[in-house]
C-alpha cells in the first residue's frame, strides 16, 4: 500500500483520570477507611503486616488483623468478618482505601459488590486522601511502649490487643471532642457531654473568680467527618 495509507494499529495504553474522593460521614458505620502497615519482626528484613479498619466518624477501630503476609484473601476475610460483626447492611457503608495491591484487588472488589458496600480509593501517591488511617498508624507507632521490633507474631498480636483496647475505650481523641472512640461509636458521647457540662457549671458556680472571661463549656460533640471536604464556592454577584 501507499505510504500515506499505513496507519498505526497498536493499541495505546490508556490511563483513566483519577478523581479526588469526597466522602462524608455524619454517623458511625457510614464510612470506613482501611490500610496495611508493616511492623518489624525479630530479624532484619522480617515484617508482620497489620491490617486496620477505622470508622472515620467515631475513630473507632471495628476490626484489625496481624499476619505474616499481605494478601487480598486475608483482607477479604477481615472486611467480611467486621461487616458481619457490626451488623452492617447493604447500601449503608462506603469503604475507602489507597490503591495498594490488596486494596485494589478484584477479590476485595467482588466482596464489596456482593455485600452492597460502596468502594472508594485514594488518588495515586496521595496520602492526604487517606488521612484517618495515616493518623491512626501514627498514634500506634508513637506510643511509648511501641517496640523497635516484635519477637514473634504472637508478641505482635498481644501488643495490638492491648493497644486497640486502649485506643477504642480509653484514648481521649482530640478529633472527637476528647471523647473515646467507643463512646462516640456506640452513642454514649451525648450523655458524657451532659455530665461534663454539669460538672463545669458546678465548678463555675462554686468559684466564678477562677474563670476570668466566661463560664466554661466542654468541647463540642463531633460533627461531620470528611475526606477531602469540597471547597465552598462563593456565587458570582
């Protein structure tokens, strides 16, 4: 054929544009975020893999798993068991994760579709799209008792059991008005807030001179929790 009739027939690689996720949770079990982090094992180049799910509204950790390897099948088991344990029904929940191998796997995608769960993913190389999981891992690894290495998988699991018990039921989280994640997740925060207000009011009545400007009030209850809250646009005049 003539030179001007020759055309390139090979398929060109197409990379679909990634969209910035915008998610909001106004109550527990509306949006979960999950991720995997490595914990150092007993010897050089040995690791354990910690899978953690966190509710972005309450900051409660409903499920976690420490394993010797990272696989989509383990992630599938953790997600399915956590959803069952917390009685999450179809079309109730969105689960957000980054684009790691297990997170973006077909195995997990099919599970979520079967359970009626909406999946959401971060943009590539954008840790800001998964801030709740990132912050939770930071809290874990900055604990004074967090070891440089774990002697065994059993040692790591024992540590994680203690940590998540403390984190869920004792940790006064700054992001949720210094309530514990469990208090917010299970609907006890309002009664705690009422008691705090009562104690502060009594303190003010007894010693108003200690409060120079105004009567003390407790921090507000947690409001909507966002991943990438949209910027409000002022309408044109």
